[in-house]
């Protein structure tokens, strides 16, 4: 569990370093499914003062805090909903990064306009429907997760192939097999949103060849992937 706390802390501290958050607008969590808990950033704590002791451990089954003196992120129930819906997820990141939020506020998917996007996401990064007044009035954060789950049809494979979604009017949620990987997907989501906006300003319609996109996705993902090199002992494989 100590290593999970360290990974979650480092991922949260990376959010401001890479320009994904203003003030405290962002959070990362990581799950320990064997223990039935996940670890998440506390609500409203500035990144510059965040420590291991500040992190909050939450029970996956009911959202109860089981360790930590602070209140967990207000987005905790959204994270929990995603963990319950998609067994492949090991970490979740939420930010308010500028370009991805612009697409969310415009109710627009981030389209696949080139290989930079296709290297990570096997299709557009989709945007949810708006939450209803009833969904906002009660269990708002959990319902935020539900609209993402509904958007993806509860399909764990689809969630693995496109590990990000935009909540309409709100912003991006990304995920991955680890907390660190979910943050990496948040970084890439913001980068491809920025690139897409520039591309669309130059050429409103510039669809790339589907075979090119498929090639870039499959060279990094799946049984025939060949990008990167074997990991050294104790290191993660680069893909």
C-alpha cells in the first residue's frame, strides 16, 4: 500500500508541473482492488504542500473513508463509479486543462486528426450528454461517473482502447492500468486537444487515412505491438 500512496502522490504533484491545473483544479487516484480501497488527493489542498500523510484512503464498495484525516476530493465518487464499472482501470485522473475543457464546454468530441492522437486513443475522445437537473441535485459526483459509463456502454474493452472522456460542460477524466498511466493519458488528452484546435483552425475538414491511424494504434497496443524496448529490471516496459 505504501508504494500506491507514493505513486498517487507523485502523480498528483506532476499535474501542476506539466501545466494541467490552475490552483487545486485536479486530482489523481489509484486503486488496490485486492484490499478493496483506493487512494486519492484530499479536497482543496494546494499541490505545493501535499504530502503522503494528506492522502485519503476510501473504501471501494461504499465510498467510506478508511484512512486519512482530511476530506477526500469532491470528485471521489466519480472515481469510485469508474472503478466499479471498469475492472481494467487501476488509476483515474481528472483535470481542468484548457484545451480539453474547451472541447467539453463546446460539447464536441476531440476528433482523430492524426497519428499523435491515434498512438494512444483508438478513436475520438467522446463527450458525454449533459446531466439532468435531477442528476445534479442528488449524487452529482457519482452521476458524473455514470454518464461516462453510459457513454462507453459499460464496455471495459472500449474504456481500455479510449482511456478518456469529456464530461459535457466540465472537463476530462482519464484512466489507465495505474495512477501514473492515467496521468499520462491526461497529458496526452490535453496535447491532442490543443493540436486538434490548431488543425481545425487551418482546415475544418482534414480526415486522415483510417489505415494510417490503425497502424499507429496497433504498433503500440495489442499482441503485435513493437514500439519501445524491454524494461530493465525494476522498470516499467515502455510502450
